C-alpha cells in the first residue's frame, strides 16, 4: 500500500512538471490539455473523465465484470487528478513556466521519467492503479506476451486521435513538444528499466480472475 500511495503522488508530480514546463507532456496529458483548449473544461476534470473511460474499457479488455477493480481505478484517478492540479498550482507559483526554454525542456524530460518510474511501481504493486496504466498492463500481459513497449505504443493511439479532433477545432496542437516525443519513444523502455532497477523486489503479480 505504501508503494501505491508513493507512486500515485510521484505520477501526479511528474505530470505536473510536464504541464508547467510547457515543453511537452505525456501524450494522454497532452490530449487533456488540447481538450481544455478546445472545450474550456478544467484539465484535472478532463484527466478524470479520460480515466473513467479507461476504467470502463478495462472491464471489456479483461472480459469480465470486476467491480473492485473498477472502483479502485476510479478512486485512484480521482486522487491523481486532484494531485495533478495541486502540483501544477505549486510549480506555477514557484515560477517553472517562466524559466528559460532549455531548463524547462530538462524539467519536462524529468517529469516524463518520473511518471514512468511511478507507473512501473504501481503496476508491480498491482493493488489499484491509474486505469490507463492498467490498460497497458492488460495489453502487455494478456495480449502482447509481456512486451511493455508494444503495449505503450498501442495505448498512444486514442490520445493521438483526440488531438487530431481538437486540432480541427482550435487549429493548433498544445502541450506537444520535445517532452511528448521523449515520452512516445521512451515510455516503454523507461518502465521496463524501472521494473529492474527501482524496488526490484517488487515484482509483477498481474492476474485476471476468470469465471
């Protein structure tokens, strides 16, 4: 449980670093930022709604109704969205958005690396996790023979579609920059590396109950 709480907060912190640095966010966070620009809804609310859709999708992917899993993921994403907003306000207050571009680029890369470590930790703890990361976990172990990189790449398809749609409304793409491309290329590798190096005694215990 300590690993779960630690990784939840770490994930929110990493995403907030990406948002406030404004040099590219993780691709799902970038899709929320672009929906914010297109529709005016709060980024934290959009992150929650994305997570809710992911949680519902996961029920179909595991091919059974798992109420405990669903409720746990919804509670996780509620806490995650709250902490993202909290960290974003704090990092904005200390002046990260006004730092030189090169420094913000490094902060964005740090943010991506940070949330990848967090994902690795709570995926291995496998108590509850962000529903989007449970999606990649399900894809990885149920459909892709443990391939973390392939599961991440498949998971990037929906946010790319979302940003294509918002582009037709705003005629621009926000929160996509070096940090986003770093995330696109490195997420799977960073997660797999963290699996080996960060809390190595915490091993994957992925399982799906079957009827």
